[in-house]
């Protein structure tokens, strides 16, 4: 085994969460109250502050095999030993095997990266960003609220794809599929499809609302 492949595989404490899919570069606030996870977090805080987040399917009661490593950025201890913490998504991983289950799961994991792109991703990223702006504008018009995208929208196509995926709501299975793909083009194309469908739906509702308000 080469030294690089030795580095690529490591043991990682694992934190399964119902319908939560963490993406690289994205924040995840957590409230830790279960005893076994308080033990886990106290152990992690004494080492490199990293653990893996895995999505649990609440219907099938299955734990995803691909997750995202989280790093504890800030934490606060509560009087009754609960903890509030802010974590940030790092690299993605695949669980090769579970090393132990008690008091919390620890897995042997390998890191995952997107394949190097075979074409310029910028035009596709620009399309996704424009669709995003259309969706926000139409949502604001429908709800009569001032809605804006954050100014610090990621520049890099891969980071943009993670940002969009993390902001899809109520579609954990879809988010999990986007997390698992190792093709940035595919992730951006799928997001363009989702955003186009959302935009068209919102546009139709906006027309209907305008028609009714004018009649």
C-alpha cells in the first residue's frame, strides 16, 4: 500500500442524522443532548475536532454509506452537559466498514473527490446562478417579501454546486444523490433541472396571482 492511499483511509466517529445531508464548505449548527453523542463530542474535542455526518432515511431507517466530514468550529457547553456547536463541512467520504457501534459508531472511511472536469464548468455554473436568481426573485414576488441571495455566493463551480444542493429543502434523498455523485457537471446539470422546474412553477403561480389581482 502506498503512503498516499494510507492517508486516504482513516477511522472517523460517525453521527447519523435524520434527513440531514451536509456538504463541503457548508455550515451545520448542532444541538448535542444524547449521552453517547456527548461522549463522542468530548472525545473529538480532545483530538482533531472532526467527525462524519451521515443521513438517516426516516422511512427506511437506513444510514447512508456516503457522508461529509464536519469540523467543530465553535462550541458552547450548557449547564446540563448539553452542547451547542457550529460545524463546517469538509471533505466527503464513503464508509468502508464499521469498526465499532458502541457507545457511538466509528467507521473506516475513504475520502471522495469529484473527477477532474473534462470541460469548462463556468457556463454551466453561470446558468445555475441565473436560475437561482430567477427563483429568488419570483419567490419574493409571490410572497411579497424582499428576498435576496447572499452576496458571498461561491465563485467556484464545485463550491456553487454544494451551496445550491445544501439549500434544497425537503428533498433529502435528492440531496444525498447530489452528495454521492463525483461528477461536478452532473451535479450542476441536475441542479439546473431542479431550478428550472421550480422557476417555471413559480412563474405560472405569479401569472395566476397577477391575473386574479387584476380581475
